[in-house]
């Protein structure tokens, strides 16, 4: 019932708002008066709600409604790329916050100087995977590096991969004998307990070579539980990919995280632009995008390739 309400109630709300606005339009005579200004503001708000509902209709894949496990890996660019990975993480955390989704950083590996080499975050909310699968690929950043004393322009890369979280563990059969479990001391922020005990867990699935890690919980048991959930989701994704003969597509963009493989470019200098090289959608408002407002890009990709829903 909760799932159905989340679909029907927003639709009924927009329908009611449109009916109210239709009545107000007939009452407003002065196109430049305060009533007209207020009417236009309300209309813009309803148009945004309508666009979001329209976006929902493009999500028809089997797992589109699932939570998402998003992983960001720094690529070519050294410290600059690690900082770029952290910047992308903030984009997705802000995007999730805008939508009322819950987020949890499952694992992170800090860069040598700044940023992160790798970070994995669980994003919980209806259609989280359906939206974020459009973000899978290599993201390129062009800016004057704050880490360069000569203030030169740098290009760096980070790869984003997204898989659905599997709620039903029975979908994947994991043989404990095929796992290698390593424990180690967590690094980075987390408090005295986290950093002084071997609470971090790394699990390797020997037949496939898939490796998952978790170090952000206080106890080894909690970290192992979180890591097993991620492993189950990755194995389920692998099984679906193999059965559909689309392994490369579903496991993410496996090309080198460097020149020529980017799916989206973010340019800070000498001009400002964010351009998606798949759908062709672009904007000059980089700040808005970096603050998590990426729905335009998601919608453009969903409309351009609805057949890719999985």
C-alpha cells in the first residue's frame, strides 16, 4: 500500500494543483499585477512536479525501483582525480538529499594527499537505481587545479558505477567456502575505536574475483554484514548480465578512466559548461550541477535511451 501511495498521491496532488491554477487564470486580469506574478511562480512549481512525474514513467526496468549502490573510483589525474571523486560524491549526496533519500557511505579509501581513491555509498529510496544508472560511466573535470602552485589547467577523471541493492538474498547463493575474508584496521576518520581495532572487512569472492570492502561501521560484525549485502548485489548483477549477454553494460563502464572514454564533461575554465556526450544535453550553470541538480541530465538520458532500462 505504501508503494502504491507513493505513486498515486503525487499524481493526485499535481492534478489538484492544475485544477486550482485553471480557476485562478480566469480570475487574473492584469498580466503584470502581483496576482499574475504569484500565479506564474505557482505554475513553475507545478511544472517541476509534473516533470518529475514524467521522469518516473520512464523507469520500467526490473530493478529500477530498488535502492542503489554507487561506487566512485578516481582515475587518471593523481591527487586532482581523488579530489574530483570527492566532488562527485558531494553531487550525489546533495542530489539524494533533494529527493529525500537516505544515504550511507559503506566504504571509502582516502587519497594520498586529498580526496578519495574509492568510495561506495548506499542510496535508499524509491527509484534510486532507476535514476542513478544513467550516471554510470567516466566523468571528466577540467579546471585550474588548487593543488598546482603554477595555477595551470588540469584534466582529471573519475568513474561512477551503479548497481541495484538486492533485497531478497535468496536470489543469490553464496557458498562460504568460496569466500576469503580479510580483516584490517580501518583508516581515516571514524573515532578511536574504529582506528584501533581490526574492524574493517574485505571479502573476496574467489570464483569471480569480486572484492568488496567495508570499514565505516564500528564493529567487524556490522562491517561484514554490510559487505555481504554489497557482494550479493554485485553477484546478482553479474548473473543477470551473463544471462542476458550484456555483462559489460550492466557492470558499468569498464573502459580506462582517462581521455576519450568520458560520458560527461564538467568544464570550470576557461568557460563553464557541463555536457553529456551521450544525450547531448548541456548547461553553463556548473555550480547548480555541482550542488546536486542533475535531474535534467538524468531525464535527457532516459528519454534518449529508454530501451536501456534494466
